[in-house]
C-alpha cells in the first residue's frame, strides 16, 4: 500500500523544514562558535534539507501547482519554526506571534480555494 501523493509531499516537506530550521537557526544557541564554522555546518545541514525538499516538490507537483507547493511549504515552515522556537531556542510564542502565524495560514488557505 502506498501513501497518497499529497501526504508524501507533506511528510517530505516537514522533514526538510526540520533540517532547514536547524541550518538557519540552530546556531543561535552557540553564539561563541566561529561564524565561518557555523556557516559551513549550516550548509552541511541544508544539503540534507535539499535531499528531501527537491523530491517533495517533484512528487507534489503532479497534483499541486507550484503556488500551492510554495504556500504549503511556508505554512509548514512556520509550524516547524514555532515548535523549534519553543523547545530548542526556549523562546515562547506570544499571542502576537500566534495571531500573525494564524493570519498567514488563513491567507495561505486562500491559495487552495478553487477559482469560480
């Protein structure tokens, strides 16, 4: 039994976003690390993000438009980042962050409405 294409796409995008979030923000817990070392480590982590993200978009594009894929990726990015912020960076998501993320998600939902 194989998984539906949209589910495969979402799972790959979630996994890729975990890697990318660590590549972009994981170093913030290591402020004393040399900048060039942090950059090189981040590039290495981002490589694994691409190994997941590129197939996600290739597979997903069979059933979703590029705009829908990008929108889905952005909502997943915010969701992964919110969890990362709380549990890894130990920075709370405040009411204004939550409201802003919610408004972005609502706006993203408009992309998935079918034109009349």
